[in-house]
């Protein structure tokens, strides 16, 4: 089994424990990245064996670990002392922004409870989705200055070669949102921004006779009961927060784009994505898509918000939307609530004394061990 794992592609750093080769790596002394712990024999050959990972964690961190499962595939957590939190993010796609902040809060809270606590992050391969979260955690703590630096650091600690970390365009895009949010000198906080998508032009795809390209827009989250379409009868599609444009070729999902309206400017009237900015990343290598681009025509949408005359509490605003629009008030209220919670965490990070904040977070992720960030980054920049 160890031989098979040693010749698998991917070039990951692995650990040897009890003469077993494990697909797990320390990104920092208190944060692990790993592949999916499977109870299926075949899968465990190229991911991890559930038994082996449980044995390692229970031996080295007995009752002192918390696992973040980003794969969306649930498994019995009993072997892991039921210390598993599962998030449902499709492979090669970006996580909802609010979920990233949820994990930040959960991870920082857990690490802060006990200096011996560690966290483990995994998706399937332990690469894109895992890297997105590991980088977000390091960026929030301002242990690294930019998303590019965080990605390089993660890539170096997880893989034997650089540039193997977070590569999917939308995942990279969401990491860059942290560059904006954690700029304490410029960033003033998130605010609700809604837009009307008027038109989506998809060009540059080589189609055979009879083939067609279509798209579908979703907003808010991956959960089926929340991932609804907000379409008006006389307007385009109204979106807020996380937005997905799924692109189909003859009805088969072929590509997708994720973005968040919180980082758009009301002066914008279009979003343009070339093939390098469209998921999945290997799409640009396919001959039919090398010249593909997506042009999204947008304009701001302002719902009428009026205070209830009988209620002076401004937190209980009535949102009145024209009757001819198939809208749900709760969607806006939920987005406002999410923005408020995210702003609280951003404000804390941006307004605490920088030296104190850095020192606290260095202890959270490195404990008593040496902080190797400067050493790793210096080696990368040689």
C-alpha cells in the first residue's frame, strides 16, 4: 500500500506513522491539511484510510482535534470522537463567503480553548477547497500579507513543488477578497449590494452543428432550499451575495464562474471573464474553449426599504419590492444578517493592535514551535 501511495501523482508531502504513509501535512504545527479519510479500500489507496488517520490523530492529539470536512461527503465521526464539522461545497468550486467566516470563527475559537488543540482540514484531494480555507485562516490572522503569499506558503507546506496549491480561478478570486477586506487603511466594511443581471454573452466556444451553449444563474448558497432564482417579469435576474453562473454545453455542465456582489462597484455595468478566469482551470487546455469569454451585463438594483412607522427599531425594516417581481424578503434579511456577522469579525481584525493581533494568532497556529513563515517565504522569493 505504501508503495502504491508513493508513486501516485500529485507530489504531496506525506507523513509516515506506524510504517504507514499518510496523505496529511502540517501547514503549521496546529493546522493539518489532508485528503479524504475513506472507509473504502480502493479509495483509501489514493486518499487516506479512515482507520489510519483516526489512529494517527487519536494517538498524537487524543481528544484535542477538530476536523473540517469540506467534501460534502458525510462519514461516521465516531472514530474521530465525533469531532467533525461538514460543509457541502462541490469540488473545484468556491465556498460561500459566509461559510469561510463561519469556519474562521469555529477554528479560532477551538484553537483558543486549549493550547494543545489542533485543526484538520480536508476535501477530497486536500488541495483546492482545503487550501482556500487554510489560506483564509492564515490571512484573517494577518500571518501573511497577501493572498498570493498565503497560497505560496500553503503550496510549499502541502506539496513538493510550488504553484500546486489553490488554482481554480473562483477559489483564487475569493482569496483575493481577503486582500480587500483586511486592508485596514482602505476597507470600510461590507454593505448590501444587489444587482440585476441583464444579459450574459458567452463567446469564443467552438460548437458543432446543432450544439448550443446555455447558462443558469444561482445566488445565495449551495443549499437547495436557498439557491433560488430571483427573477422579475420586466427585469433581468436579481442577485445578492454569492453568485454562480453555470454554463452548459448541450445540457451538460461544462464551466462555471463564482463571484460575490459585495465586491462590485455600483458604477460597474459589466463583468468580463476570459478563459483564465473561468472554472475549471483546465478548461483553457481544451481546443474548443481556448478563446472562450463571458461578458455579464449588470446594473445596480435598489429595493425600496422603509421603516415601519409603528416600530422605531431600525433593525426591523420592511423591505417592499414591486409586486411584479418574484422576490422573497427573507433572502435580503438573511444577506444583511450575514453581512453584519462578517463585518464584526473584519472589524475585530482590522482594529486590534497589529502587533498584539499578530502575536496572538502566531501562538494559535504555531504554539510553542518556531514560526517558519519568514523562512519559507524567503526561500520562495530567492
